[in-house]
C-alpha cells in the first residue's frame, strides 16, 4: 500500500472502490488520508449504479466493428487498448453524473 500511496495518491486524489471486505483492510484508509487524498466506497452492487458496464458496451462494439483486424493483428492487446480508448473523459463523466456519483 505504501508504494501505491507514493506513486498514485496526492492531496487532489479521490479514490473510489467497491465495498468488498478485502478493501477494508486495516491501514488502507489511514494511508490514503495521510497524503490528503479521499477514499470513497461505492454502495453495494447495483447494476443501475455501475457506470462502467455501459462503457464496456462501447469497447465491445468497437471490437466487433474491427473484428477482422483483431483476427490478423500481431498484437491483439493493442486492439483491446484501442477499443477502451474509444471511451472519452466526457463519456465517463456523464455516466458518473447519471448514476448520481457527481
């Protein structure tokens, strides 16, 4: 956790995690707060409040539209990265707003 704190968390960071018991390990919240960051726990799973599901469909649609390239490319991982880069910052913000997180 200390490495993550140093590399990823700053005083302007807001971290989100689900409410899984593994994310409530002793010291996690304290470590995040020590650098001035905020850690927010999402409510228990609810499909209507899971914004990432909508954007997975965007990425999967792009992969379907480019399925021939996916079959012949020497680096399928690159195609998967490209698919997820179809999701814009604006898309993510609108999903979080729709779900009531923003």
